[in-house]
């Protein structure tokens, strides 16, 4: 599980970069960029831990705060260069939500959550930080756009719970489930895929 732990830290740093970059694009000052990086990185995990009635992981483990501040610093120092690497950051973000989903499901199951609740909390862990970031930036959150984002996390979370019922090891399960999230997210962006929209109801005059 050390592998998952370090990937979780890496994902935290990447999400901090994405939050700070969102602030940088709006011309917000250094404090605002740091705040945006912080809430983006810990928003989903903190919400999960509140639902589980436990202390948020970043309160117990200072390494998460270090990862956040490293991410924010990278964003501030290399802001112009990072803008040209948007595709690379997207790949890291896709990897990050995959492992955040797995970590969310793992933590939920370890606190004896039901399978359905664990799936939902895994999805929240991966997607809610981005929702908070976009809301504060006055943008429509990815989860509400015609993009496959939270649904990719949902698929990976379901995969993890189902594979828990098989003899395969937990590490293999984590890798397969996180990979599913990444592949679905990557292919949906690569080929501009989306879920069907609900038909709009025309108002009667």
C-alpha cells in the first residue's frame, strides 16, 4: 500500500497545481492561488472523511500539506511553461482521479461502509475537489458539463468493489480499477465522447 500512498501524494500535488493554475489564469494573487490549490487538492478527500466521521487525512499526515505547497510553488514559478503543457497536466489529472477513486473506496470500506456508499465516496474523493475549484472560479464544474468525468470515477469504484469479491490481490485490484478510470477519461477526451443528454422540455406559450 506504500505505492498507493505515494501516488495519492502525487495526485494531491497535481490537483494543487491545477487549482493554483486556475487562479493564475484569473490574475488572482499568491494567497488566492495557494488557497485554490489547497481546496482543490483536499476538497474531495475531506468531504469523504467528514461523511466517514473521521479526521481528514491531511490533518493527521503533514506530507499532504507539503505536497500541496510544492504543487502551488511549481504552479507559481513555472506558470507560463505549465500553460503550454496542458495536455501533460490532463494526463496527470486523469491518473490522479483514478487513484483518488481507489483510495476513497479503500478508506470507506475499511471503515465498514456499505459497498454502495464506498462507491459514492470514492467518486466524491476524486471529483469534488474539482467541483469546488470550478465553483469558486465561477465556471461550470466538469461534473456538470458534457464530459465523462465523475462517471469514469464511478465505473472504477464499482470495478474495485466487484474485484474485492475475487481472489486477486488488493494491489492488483487497485491498479486495474485506477487504470479503468484513466482509460475511460482519456478515451472520452480523445474521441470527444459524452453521456446522452436529457432532452429539454419546451415551454408552452
